């Protein structure tokens, strides 16, 4: 089976309704529902918005309070949402055996 077909089947198999599923390789999550994608796009959009507050004339203190602090808060919030609305995180390398057996 081709890689992308395997990936698609893995992400579509979501009986628990998780917003985020484990990545197929490595540690972390990927959005698999519209809610997960909204949270992810919102996070990226807000981080990009906060990058506009930094310029060459910004002092370290300005950068700290207008960029680093808000982005740190956003990142912590994003990870908490992914943790609560996603599968339990763990290292994974390929399609889980239990899923592979169900498809045969």
C-alpha cells in the first residue's frame, strides 16, 4: 500500500472523534478534524501576528513583552488543547500493528 493511502486510512480511522491524532512517525500530533485545523491555523495566525510587533528598533524588553511572552502563552495553550482533544502522546514509527491487522 502506498504511503499516502496508509496515512489517509490511519487519520480517517477516528472512532473516538479526536481533534488531533498521533503523527505516524515520531512524537506529536496532527490535526484530523475541522476543529483541530481551526485551532492550528488560529495558533499559526496569532504567532505570525505577534511577529509584526518586532522590528529592528525594538528593545529587548519590548520584544519580551510584545512577542516572547504572548507566543509562550499561546504555545502552552495550543499544547494543552492538543493534549486534551488528542490521542495520548507517545513515540510511534509507522501504522500501529493493531490498525494494520484490522485492515487485512
